[in-house]
């Protein structure tokens, strides 16, 4: 199948597919006589896997590692795969904590500002960000 058909089938744009191919996430397909890429039907399931893995927060490097395991499932354990989600959950938890700290700090400077019509020469938000 041509790249345009594949892109439509998985809801991605052609540039993304070419990028995934250049990064080794998608195997380089055979070429037709006219030079067009001819993707096998299995490319659809591989791209859907990539799409779902991205939705739950995996990086392309992590996805590449997961795909390598998927190709040789019999040589790996569920624990190996589970460790990917364990690491990702810890990263997400750390990000949530960081975002909560940012939110508290932002709320503090937001509520300290009167928000009036006067000039910003003595704005508490600008002062807080400068110091």
C-alpha cells in the first residue's frame, strides 16, 4: 500500500510516517518500479501500536524498545515489559508533583496582584518574577 493510503488508514500524516521510518520505528518498505514505497498490511498494526504507546506517554526511544520486544515476544518476560510502565509511572508522578508546585507558586503570585487599571510599574506579578 502506498504511503498516502497508510497515512489515511492510521490517521497520521505522511511526514510522520517518513520520520518513523527514518528512526527505525517502521521498517523501510519495498519500492515499486516507479519508486513509490509499498508498505505491507502489517504496517497498520505497527503504527497503531506506536500511536497508542505515544498516547500513554512513551517516548519514541521507549516505543522502539517496546517494538523490539514485541517482535521477539518469546525471548522476553512480562516483567521486562512491565518495567517500562513502572518507570513511566514514576516519571509521570514526578511531573505531576512538579506541576502542582508550579500551580501553587502561580496561584500565589496571581492572587497577590490587584488586577486594577493602574500602570504595571508596581505590579506584584512582575516584581515576583523579577526577584
